[in-house]
């Protein structure tokens, strides 16, 4: 049996579709999907199979777009993993509130419904005897704790302004923004290392 060029293109397109189901990672899958779209476009055009041609002509730009988006996501994740722990870009998402010296922001065991960014002043975390100032984040461990409880009491050492972002918004940003997710993971690990004197960590982790 002699295969025509049309048959060969059709078998190639089918093989590429099979390969997309075999792929375990998304970038190779999208690349192979794009190649299968091109093969099916050639198959549909040559064989005048217009439903096949139209379908894959529509799928081709969609797969290209998704590939570009994933490549951009990888770049963002790589940049986030190498960045610092600054959270000042969160300020537009915050609701600010002023506290007087001696006021309690939250107590150990309270329900953790928000995360905070220090805008001015100083706050002391009583149980670990640590004072934090402007630019510092607090309350992030409680938000992600399975118990949703504060792990320390926060008392204002001076008049202070604190920005808050509620738990639902934190989770939205976490899932939508890889840079924010990496910041939080690194910050929580850094905070746990600082709070546990039994764990040795290099100076770069402090």
C-alpha cells in the first residue's frame, strides 16, 4: 500500500496529538500542540477538510498565546526567587490604620484574619521579644497557619501606622502573583528561622 502525502501529514498530525497526551510538563505540551496544529492545518488544507482546517487555525494562536504566558510566568517566578523581601509594592492594596503607643494590634491566639505592613512607628512581638519597624510585614504566619491563629502578641512601642490586607485578598494575590507567593514563602521561612534559636542558618537567611 502506497501512502500519499495527505496520508503522511494526517498520520503525523495524529502522532503529535498522541504526544501531547504523553507530555508531563506544560511547555513541551504546548510546543507539541502547536506542531500538531500546523500539521492538521496542512492536512485540512491539502485534503480540503475545512472543519479540521478551521478548528486548528483557531487553536494555533490560542496555543501560542498560552505558551508565551507560561514563558512569562517562568521569568516572573525566576525573578521573584532571586529578589529581596520588600513588600512596599503592597501599599496600594492596604487599608491603613493608626495606633497609639501601648495599643495592641493583636494577641497570641487571636483569629488571624489579616496580614499587616508597618508604615511607620515600631511594634514589639512580645513572646519572641522582637521589635519591628517600617517596611516590615507581620501576621503572615497566622494567615497561612492551619489553625488561623496568631502566634505572638503585637504591641505598639510608639505611635504607629499599619496597613492591613485581609486574608481573602492575601490568598488571591498569592495564587495570581508568583512574585508575591515567593516573597511570602521566603519571608515565612526567614521568620521561622529567626524565631527558632535551635535552627542554624547562614547570614543571608537573616
